[in-house]
């Protein structure tokens, strides 16, 4: 368990605030919620955010928007620089009842880092936040999230895959393993996750690869651990999903 401040546990006050902290790999900030909206971004490393319904990743190219009142916890992967901005409850920048991942371009990255500088003068902070608000309202909401299954059969199926991502589990193998038809399994994935089994498995593998890369794994090692037969196939899938190569991502660029 990492060291938590009083502002990070329980219910956090509604006054907008900003912080920037370095965290060591493995640190955990326990379950808490805020009375204001929160934007989490990491300029280095990876921060995994988990609610009761899903898991999300904040990285150098992705931020996580957490609406006010949502219970969540964080886990740090790799040495991470975490930037947090709070917004008043009536300052809604992303229309979502739950957390979502938003794309971070070069301008948004610099704005978030600047807004979270310690002792930033209020007039300057207001001007920077005004530009950031405009950019975030137009930011692309990303689909990379791992929903938590409610159905017991789907929980078993997901666990069989995530327990060993090196194995190329087909939909047919997975359906037989949990004792249902492929059609039933496909329906469960669509109903609960809004995606196909291959789409979900790709998200799981990329999610895990992000964590491994942040913890220092090489590109080839991360690809093998997450079930890609070749490094080139891993690079292609990761690049299409994340908008950058795993090598660039690993270097925090």
C-alpha cells in the first residue's frame, strides 16, 4: 500500500485542485471518491484505475476522466509521474456517467502538466484551464477499458483468458471450457461488454502490454507475454489501438 494523503481517501472536498506527484511501481491509492470531477494523467509510467464496473489505464497518451461521486482506486505500474486536475461538478467536460479514457494530444499534455504545477498563480491557472476545457470538450473518447463481467459464466471465461494470455484461446475452445455454445458466449460478450470476444481479448492484451512496458519489459518480451506470435504482429496491433508504437510508448514519448 502506498502513502495516501487525507485528500486521497474517503470523500474529497468539492473545491477544484491540482496535484503532481511521483509514485513508485506497485503503489496503491485505496478506494475513494471525489465531490468534484477528476482528470488523471501520467506523463511517465502507467496508472491503472479500477471501479466496481471496469478498469481503465492512464498513460502518456491517455487520460482518465472520473465523474464526481464515482468510487475508484489506483495502482501504479512503473515509476510514474501522476498529474491530477479537479473540476467543479457543474464544469462537465466529458458527457459520461462513469469514467472514460480520453486521448491526449501534445497540446493537452502540456496544458495538463502546466495546470498541475505547484504554486501556479491563480490568474495563470484560470487562463490555462480555459484552454484545456476547450480542448477536452473536443477530445476523442477512447474505447480502451476493461469492463468487469457480472454473469458467472462470463467471469469464468474471462478468467481462463486473462490467467494465461500467452495461449491463443479461440471462441470455440472458450465456449467448450465453460460449457456453453459459441453463440451463447458471443451473446454474453455483446450483452455485457458491447463488443465481440476478439475485440475484448485484444483490449485485454494491449492493457496488459501497457503495464508490462511501463514496468520495463522489452517490446518483444511484452508481446510474447501477451500472446502475440511475432513482435511485428504485436507492434501492428498495439500501434493501431494506441496510436503509437510500443517502443515509443515504453520510452514515454
